[in-house]
C-alpha cells in the first residue's frame, strides 16, 4: 500500500456495490447530518447538556463502517455517529443516550454523544479520555489473533479503532502502534484528519507529513485517502481489512483527509480561530461529502431534488419525534449511581447509598427522584 494513494477513478470501484447499498449510505449520511443539526439546536435550547457534530466527516464514518464485518470489534472516539448508525444503531438508541433515559445502556452515567453499542452493534462505549481507545483496539486485536490460533474454524475478525489527528499526539497512539506492529495484530487504525484538534490547526500540531508518515516509522502499512469520497473510504477500508487478516494478522493505518466543518462541540466557537471563508470553501459540492455523493447518485439517475427534499423532511420528522419520545421516558433507576463498579457494594458505598436515601426521603421537595424508574424505591 502506498502512503499517498487516493482512489479517484470510478473504474476502480468494486463491481459488487449495489445501487441500493449506495442509496443507504447516502440516507445514513443525511441522517447523521440532520440529526447533528437538530441536536445542536436542542442543546442550545437546554434540552441537552452537550453535543458534538460531525459535519464534513460523514463519508469517513459511513464508508469505513460499511466495509467492516458485523463481528469486528470497534473502539472509537466521540464523532463516530455514522459508524453506529451504519452498523445498526437506531434513532431511538441515539436519543436514549443523549437524554440519559432508562433505555440508555450506559444508564445515564456518560456525557451525551458517548454512545455504548457493544451488544447491539459491536462498538464499545465511547470515553472522553483522549486516545485510550487506541491501545484497547490493539489489545482486542491481539486477543482475536490468539482466538484464531486456538480455533481455526472461527470466522476471522479484526479490531478497528477511530481517532482524530489530535489524539495521535497522545502517548497511547505510539504505544498501541508499536505493540500492534511487533505482535502483528489484526487491527485497523483509522485516523480522521479533519484539520483541527479543538482549536489547534494541524499546522501547529506536527511538522511531519500528517499521520500517515508515522505508520511507516513503526513498520505498519499505511494508506492516505480522500475522506470526502465515500467510495474511496469504502475501498480503502475493505482492502485494509483484507490485508490485516493476511499471514496471521498485521496492523494497517488509514489516514482519511477531511475537514471539520462544524465547531468542535457545543462548548466551542470556531470563529475565534478560523475564518468563515475557510469553512465555506469546504461546504462546496466538490468538497462536501454529502454533496459529492448526491451528485454521483443524480448522475446515475438514482436520485433527484424532489427525493432529496422528501427524504430530508422525513428524517427531520423522525429525529424530532424520537427526541420527544425519549424525553418522556423515565430516567434510569437511582441504584445505577452505585452499580457496575464492584460485584458487591463495599461497606462505604452501601453507607453512602443509605445516607443518600435518608436525605432524599427527608427533603423530597428538593429532589426529582420521581423522574427515575422506581422512584426513591429504586435506590
């Protein structure tokens, strides 16, 4: 694999990508984009405490997830909404986590956009701590390699890890790549180089040639890809998965070049460190991943303006409806405050639980325990 090869010729695309699959990609990209817009505004209205959008990076998420197998193990950062959606997450799942209701697998204990889908879609829970998911992926890949050696009849699997170019400055990145290389672990490191680590542009993050050059330094095959072209993303990830499983396993590093059109999060104002003209340049049909795919679909006479308007309207209705339903659900039982750390509560934790229950019983008007499953009895 070359470290600077971009798939541009349509003739290079696999013949096994049916039109229905490409249409599904486009609808998923639209869903992520529209959901992001609605939830960003919902945060501004006080309905959420926090949110992060992924405008400009939809093709990276949807295209790469489409190329991975259902049983592959995935760890990610916090902008991979499209990965969850492509692998089977539903709007209800997103809204349950964002509103911290009783249907959230994380039991309301994580910040919004820190989704958990290990049991449903094979994606481990998102953590705020930057870069920790990278060595986790190497460890998972090593376990998968041992599993394959013990039982050759099992279907081969890879681990895939998503992170931004800013996270590649963490020590976890270097340790994970070195171990993966020396132990030949079947892991795909997927870097979303969107140009910014919060407010720090890539030009101030490193002096080398992006993240791809680091892969060769560790003896890892690397590919740099146009992250705004979903076909290139899909083909690159598909090839990476195949190579990661060759000869007993090996790591592959993918660097998808894109641009973070949005603010870093609802806590950020990107106008403080970049111009509106710069952002506008990446919203043009030649740079925006959704617009690029729409043009391709229209060229193939698979899409039209009327279909686009109709689909956007329906997605918007569905997102708003699921948000309203999620907000009506009860919050997780209060016992979740103390569970899932120890198999049995320690004496100290039990004493704290009893004290909390005593105080809430004494001052019921000060607490909203009626909004939780089981009320005070759920503690």
